[in-house]
């Protein structure tokens, strides 16, 4: 329609003003057939230097209220998934309780980060115990690009079945644990995700800053796990569509370009009412 054409023209004009390409261009020299984070420090400890595209991967957050932040991390990770068949749907399974607590992924927001919202299929389940079944059936349909389950841990037996289904169908599966408890799992990798304070956004210096996460690779079958005492602090780079390390292990200082302006109240200027009057 005419309105849609005008909207696309406006978006193209904004991209031109911001000196950004209309279509994401991969980083030069990057192997786009491998599922990596784009952060060398993390990629080199993964099995064979990448996330397996035929395996189950487990993510957990420290508190249920941090679930949206974990979801955002996983969505960024999905952007790194090689698009062998970009038209296949992304299945996102949630119980009705979890939907009430955390909501569905927001369609326009998905488009803004490069994921076509029409590819996302939300599966609503009445009971948490049906989560593993819905994920396995989705995997065995052979019609999906990736399956995501969000809820309470499914248990070791169910995770083993999911892992086998991933191998048979050559399809990845991501499980997002929304509780603070961890059970035994057959997942190839297990991650602990927590929100972190990121550097200020140059385009909005008075805003909350760039999204960042504290990441621990708790388990990597065939790779090297990362100690909980030294988590990686990473952020998502919208220009390169990759993760960047904010504070490398062994050097906790931020780069000069990433240092926030120090104030008693965090990033940006302190509230007018809190400024000292001489």
C-alpha cells in the first residue's frame, strides 16, 4: 500500500542520515557458516569455536525478573545464527503463566533488530509440563529454523530427548530457564545471563546506556567452561551485529571511549535537585 511504501522510504532516509547500510553486511573475514558470538574471547572457548547448530543450549537468569534481559540476549544470539533457510519459522513456546509474567516477544521490536516478526510463531501452553513435549514435536516437524522454550526446567530425561531430536533434525533448540533453580541437563552448553551496566549510547548520552549482560559459560561439552568468579561483560553492537567485550578478563578498566561520565547517580548528569548549590 501507499502508506507502507512511504514508511519504508522514511526508514531508508533515516538509515542514510545515520550512515547505516539498509541491509546488514557481515564483518569482513567472518565465517558466516559458523554460529559464533563474534566475540573472540568467548568463541575460542566454545566446542570447535562455535555453538552447535544441532544441539540443545540452556540459558538461565539469576532472578525471574531478569527474564526479559535474558530473552534480549537470546534474540541477539539468533541474529548470529546462519540463515540456511531464512523463511523457516522460529517457534517460541511459553506457558500461559509465563506469558502473563513476561509477555510475548514484541513484533516491531523484532523487526528493529533484524528478525522478521512474521517468522515468529508463539506457542501458548496451558501447563508447564507440556513445554518439553511441544518443543520436541516442533523440532520433529522438520519445518522450523530454531525452537525456543521458556519456563521452568524440563528435567534431565526431557532435555536428553530434546538433544536427540536436535541431532536427528539438525536443528538448534534453546531453553530459557525463568527460575533461579538449575537441574541436571543434557544441553551442549549452559549459560548464566544477568543484566549489566553498559557504556552510554553516543546517540542518546542522557539515556540509560547500551544494553549489556554479564555472561558465564557454565558448561561446554567439548569446550572450556568459564569460571563464575570472572564473568564476561558484553554488549550488542548494532553496526556489526556481533557481541563486544566491555571489560576483558584481567583488565577490568573500560576503554576511554566506553567510560561513562562519573556521577553519584550513574550515567549522565545528576538531577537538578541533587546538584550542589554554591
